[in-house]
């Protein structure tokens, strides 16, 4: 706490020299960091480390991005022969580079946000020595909010740096509100490659789909949609209202948002199997609550107990049931206040 107080005093001493938009971003980051220290473990929902130099968000209306923008074909269930030309689309890569990532963000070490069920094939840490992080000059304008693209470049293994991850950042009057990863291009070992492709339509609905090229040899995941809420936070979007259910989640949808009690059966990257000798997999059974699309109240993550088909290795859905409580999370108006593991 002493270190945080010293840093805050330094910031206050230089306020008269700092652009007001920059000050708001720094204050947001430090306040989130302070909250993250109140429990044994707290989810990383924002970029933690302080930025070393000011961020100036471009507001020139001539630099707005025209919609739709992205990979429109992700709405289709494509086979591997059709997928390869899409992910290697030079035109789309040029369009992303044309966003003009000319505002560098220098960080000593940052942790970028991911949802709990995302298992990235690499560390979430981004080291300043090897990864360039830049924010675009071109942006989206949605009501009172501006959305900017932030690119994380891979500069380690290849002669020419390329965009490995891209985030969409929501801002209001220069203040950072929320961020969501919308793009991934990771080149792994033995030719294994992971992609997340995106498309943003004229109504600002963001569609995302994950693809994995491995020994399987090809895996495609369901299409997920998101939108920006009046609060400036990103939220899942559903095409139809009413009760929704698939193999991974179920609950009520109201005004295209999650509402009330939801249950999710998903892999959980927060479960370290080394700490649970009796667990055979990292699946969890989540009891969650939403209000107008935002997480609220106390979320409970239990161990998901399920049996597997001996021939296919796939879970038998009818055998799923709730096991022991692993950890809880407390949300207020969409913001995570604490995460607490059970002893």
C-alpha cells in the first residue's frame, strides 16, 4: 500500500503537466489495481500496469471506421478448405493495418483481460522487450462512446512483426471503460495455429469465432456475439429473447441480454489442477446472475462432475451435476469486486 501511495503522490505532483485524458486512464488503472489486492486471488479485468507515457485518443471525425468491418464469412460454418483462404486473406490484413496503429503503449509488464473459460496457448503476460502494443488512430463512434483498436504485435519468433492479438477499447471523454479481445493469430509449435476472427456489422454487433488448426486437424467453435451496453461495457448479445440453452450455458434472455440466473458448464482456466489432486479435468459448474446484461451479485463456481464416453472421450451431458464449491466472485454493476477461493 505504501508503494501505491507513493505512486499516487507522484501523479498528483505532475497533474498540471498531464493531459486530462491521460490522467483519467492512469487513475482508472490504479484504482482497479488497488481493488485487486483485497483478496487471495482477484480476476484481472483490466490492464494492470501503469502506462509509461500519455495516451492521446484521436477524435478527428474523418478517421472513423466505416461499418461493416471484419471477416463477414465467420457467420457461416465453413470447412477447412474454405477456412484457409479466409484466415490468410491479405486484403483483411491490410485493412487492419490501415487502422493506423501509431500510438505506442509502453508497459513494463501487463496482463490483458480474458474470460474465465479462455485457455490461451501462451502466457497472458506481455513483456515490453518483446511485444509492441499500439492503439489505432482510426476508431468507431457509437453514441457517446468511442471505440479504439489496440494491437499486440508478436516480435519474437518472426522476421516481420505481425498483429497477434487485437482488442477493442471503449472510451468516453477520454476515459477507458472496458476492453474486449476480438482477434487472435497465434503460431504455435508443430504447425498448430489458433485464430479468433471478428466482424462488426452496421448495428455495432460484434461477432467472434475461434478456430484451431492442430492434429485434430481442425476445430471450429460456436459464433458468439457482443455489443456495447449503455454503461460502455461489452456484453454477450443474443438474437432472440426467451429461454436459451445449449451444451454450455442456459438462462433467460431479455432485450438481447442475459437476465437473472444463468448456469454455465465450461472449462475454467482459473482452476489449477495441481491444487486439486482428485480433479480429472478443469470444468466448472457456474451459478451466475445478470441484470441488463451485466454481472451482479455473488457468483459461485463449483466443480462440474460428469462422465465421459469411453469411445469418443466426449462428456455425457446427462451425467452432469454440481460438485464442491471452488471459489466465488462478487460483482457490482458489472465490476468485479473480489474473487475468493475456498480453503
